[in-house]
C-alpha cells in the first residue's frame, strides 16, 4: 500500500509507556482480521514522562520516545501496510504541559516575553507583568522554607523552574509562585479547562502553527499518517482559520472533537466531520424507553429531594464553575470590555451560564447561527433585555455591551475571543463534569454530548440525523465509546434496560437506600446502585475509586478543590456494607439475570447502528466484545484484543469485513417503515438493509418491516427472506438484529 489509504473504519488504541508502538503492532493482525481499515492512536508526540494518555504534550517536534520514537512509529506503519491498513493520529493543538519537561515553557519562564517561544503560550503579560504559577500548597510566605535553589533552578517538591540569567532571587524572575487556588482568581495564562498543569497554545499565530505542526505535517506528507483527529477544537481562538490552514497542508482526513448540542449544526469547516458524540447521544437514546420518563422523574425527586429540572441544573452548574474555577477567565474577558468592571464580570458569567451551545465562532464576521445563539442567551439572562429596573443597572448595561461586541456592533475583539474560549470550558466543566454527576436519576443518559433534558430519543430523529450526515458529512466519525465517555457503551446499554423495568428498579433502589444509605445523600446512593448494576461483577476497589471521582466531580458534598474526608469515608463505608450484604447481592443478581442478556442485546444493536450508519465507525479499544468500563482512568485499563464468540463480536467482525469488501453497500440512506421499537433502514440503493431492536418487546407482538424486494440473506443468522412486508418476529427469530444483503 502506498500513499494515503481511504479511512473506512477506525479502531482506537490508548498508547502509553506500557503499550507503545511495538505493542500496537502486535495486535494489527487481529484488527486486520476484524476488518478495520485504520488504527487510530492516542497522541503520538512527546508528552510528559510516564503520561498515561499523551495529552500533556511537552515537545510537538518529536515523536514520543516512550512509545518507541519515530523509528517505532515507522515500524508500526510498516506492519499496518503489510495488512493493508493505515494510521490515524490524535493531535492536541490547544494546549501543552506547563512543566519543566517542556523546553519552550522553560525558555518562556526564563526569558520572559522576550523569549522567541513566549508567543507560543496564551499568557496575559499585561495582567501583572509576570506569569503566575499556581503550584504552591499555600501562600509563598507560609511555604518559603520548601522552595529551594539548586544550580540554575528553583525547586519546589516535584516542580522545577528556571532562574533568569544573572539572577538569584524569586522576585527577579519573569514568573511568581503562588497558591494553587489563585489560578481560579487571578491566574494569567489560559488553561485547558481548569487544569493548572496545561497551558493554552496560540494557534492563531501562523508562526506558532508552523512551529507546533512541522513534525506531524511531515509525517502526513510522507504518507505515514492518513488522518488526524483534532482535540478540543473549541479551545482555539479561531477554529475555522486553524482548520483551513491544516486542510490546506494536505491532511486527507480531518475530524474534530466538537460537541454539538441538540439541534446544533457543525459549521461549514474543511473537515470530514466530528468525532461522533452527537451520534452517540442519538443512538443511545433510541434504546431508552421514553414512556418511563415520568416515573423516573417522580421517584427520583421523592427519593433524593433533587429537582429533576435538567435545564435549570445545567445553568446552575455553569454558574458555579464560572465562579469557582473560572473567575480569572471571567475577569480577563471583562478587562477588555468598556464600562465598570464589577458589572462586566457579572455580565460575562451570566451570559456564559445561559449559552445553549459550547461556543460561537465570531471573528471579524458573525454568522446567523452565532447571532441566534447570542440572542437566545441574552433573552434568558437576568436582568432581561429592556427590563424596567429602577435606578442604575450596571449588569444589564454590561450584558448589552457584551452582546454588542459579540454581534460586532461595538467591536471588542479580545473580549470576544476570550469569551468564546470561556463558554466552551464552562459548558464542559459545568455540564459534562458537574451536572452529569449530579442528575443521577438515569445515568445511562449522562454522557458527553448528551442532553439531560431528554429521556429517550425517537427513531425518526436518528433517521433524520443519519440522512443529513450522509448528505453533508459522509466521512464523519461515529463513536459509542471513547476515552472521555463517562461509562462504557456496555454499561450504558445495561442501564438503559432499567427504563423498561421502572417499578422493579425503583423498588430495589429505594429498599437498598433505606437499608444502607445512612448519612450518605440518597442521590449519591442511587449512583452507587446504578454503578453496581451497570458494571457488575465490579471489584470493590474499582467501585470505591469511581465513586470518589464521581462525588468530587459533582461538587455537592466533596470536591477536588475541597475534599471532605468524612463524607467520602461515609460513602466508602456504604460501599462496604453493600458488598457485604448477602441479601442485597441476591437481589442484585436476580435483577441482573434479566438485565444482563437484555443489555447485551442492546449493546450489540448499538454496535450495529454505529457500524452501518452513514459515517466512519470507530471501535474503542476492546469494545468489539463486552467491556464493563467506567470513566477514565478505568477505561484505559489493558484489554485482551481477543474474540469471544458473543453476538457483539459477531456483529462487529461481520459488518466491518462487509464494509471492507463491499463499500458500495454503505452509501445512501433510506428509512424503512417498521414498528416503533425497531430501527430499520436501507443503504446501497436498497442492497443492504439493517434492522435493530431497540426496546425489548417481543417480535411477535410487533408489525412488519417493509423490506425492499429481495431475495435477502441475513449475514448474522444466515436466514433468507423474500422481501416486502416481513414480520418482525421472523427477522429477529435468531438474533434481535439483522444485517441483510440482497442477492
């Protein structure tokens, strides 16, 4: 194989020092047999030593030595080519590690704004004159005895900072060491969300783009890399400009990690599409029974006392993180707005909290979609536009000034840039990493790109999205599990079954909470019960680790910033009581006797939708078979890369191999008339038909599926059908799903 191979399907692997290029090469024969066209690797450039994921980049000019270096990468590509496969790589343009391992960061700290590398980093030098490094456990005067000088370095525990030439004291440096808590208050460099250890990169500068992309573009130019996945594109100052520059350099396949909200459309960027979170949300949704929504809302509120209003929760959580984690970012926007600063800061937080999407893309132009978002956010904000407020209204006036800047009526380009970068971070940390851990009524829905206001999704909505994707973004990636999902697809599929057993489930959840809840918040106990149902058999230490992370993300009784050891101990004791209770275990296993097979059927159906819908399906490592994984780092555990004879594996291998041998079957898209509990569609000019059972009603109780004229053969069961109106129970007699090829 020479040149760039067309990306038909991908298989994501998580690289690290424990699983490098050579290890990936050993599983290539297995992936080739599975039918995968491209290995899709986590970041391949040099990250911090011992990095478990590769997103803490320290040198974009070098292929990661811990993974095997460039020689190891070339050897891996050689193995891939021997098996007629290619390579897609994850690229991190938005941030780098703020670490002494990063030579550009060290040069910036040592030489200040005069360093040739200072332009790489998004540091606001005007805000204080020095870079504030939030690394100390307490104010400097309280820990001064722990800050040492060793040669040309300042050392504080594991941290190292360079001394400027000819200097010996801290106050002479281009940086100051401050309490880590100050990052949220008066930090002056843009971070990846609220991660102090990751500093933003200024890709809007063409020189910075060339500096940071020279190596990866060389690898693409040599044919070693066939495509790129762009991490956190919404963090960039100008995503469209960045992507145009990248596409113009000959990258044949580009997908962007862009989280679309319900009804939002991807801008007309020069990319193949997104990484597929909007597909995940829709595909997950058709497996959840919407009829159970009232019961879940009522029983949830009665058990926990929590308000089931998800829209209000999202706004409240964004407000919290804007105040708790992003105060410095809010102030940075406000500094570039005219008018009184206190009112401007309140206005920035208020408008950001009501943004209905991750961000807008205003530069020197503002699209109709951008204007609609800004207008919707302003209309929802307080005080309302044009409201009759007695006396001066500094917040309302500041809101109007901010809106005018975003609508380009009163230009304030720095405020606009910083505000748009802020809203994406607020949505991610406020909804993904707060609300999704607080609303525990039915956590199968709580995913990146999901919509907590929805309980189940109609099949027609999935059909509409699939048809639009085929027309506009046929090369977009489709995902159902990623390194960022809150729980694996097999766990979510199991939990979706509970929507079909509402009374049985809530009786158990209420009984277990009453029996063991003690001082633990009932909403947190409810999360524990769902975690056990979704991932059982679940080792107790994995359960404890997950619950600790989930509780801290929720930020109700404990948090990363202010851990509450007593409450965390109470939850650990609850877990211990639950695991030791034989009666609870018997009830759990009786429930699982019904839930597990139904969940496996849903998981296989979800896989079939991903593998046959318009787009490029990605299989996250190991998920061709059942993987009962939770949020990272749980989902980065080693996998076996081994067939298991399950229906899910059968679906994956047969469909991927069919995509490889007959790509013409996977074009076009036409919904087929079918009962509401099924998804049915045809592709390849009616030569391929897919039937997926979403909800667990018996096929004999359903009506027919309107197949095009046959003859048809199901690739999963081998059964033959004539076509035309075909009883659902016949199509699902062997398996709950069918993959039909005509002829």
